[in-house]
C-alpha cells in the first residue's frame, strides 16, 4: 500500500487523480503544507472503523423521531396527453 500526498489546490483542480491514487492507498490532502484531510476507498474506511456498509434505509431508520406515516396527496383533474414534436 502506498501513501500519496496531494496539495489542496491540485485536489480541487483534479479530483479524479486523487480518486485514482486512493485505489493504491490513502491520500493525504494538504493545506499550506500540512495534512488537512485523508481520502480512502470506502472499503478501507469500513475496515479501519470495523463497520459494515449500511443501506440508505438503515441510515434513515436510525434517525431519531424518524417513524412517521406519510400519505402523498392525490392529484385529481383532467390532464391532456403530452405532445412530442
């Protein structure tokens, strides 16, 4: 695993390069020469935090007070078909 360092200016100009580098190992993004952020593959993050990937539904279910019923309103009326030219 190799570790790369990318200045924040270069990161802002070419995010794709930083993402490519992250496939090889962590990427440290520096601000004025000092490490400010770290970019990791999501698999590496989950391994580092000893967690597993959660679905959006799992995340939404974990929001406090998130249990509520919602019935979208019905729209009644006469609608004409769309015409494509």
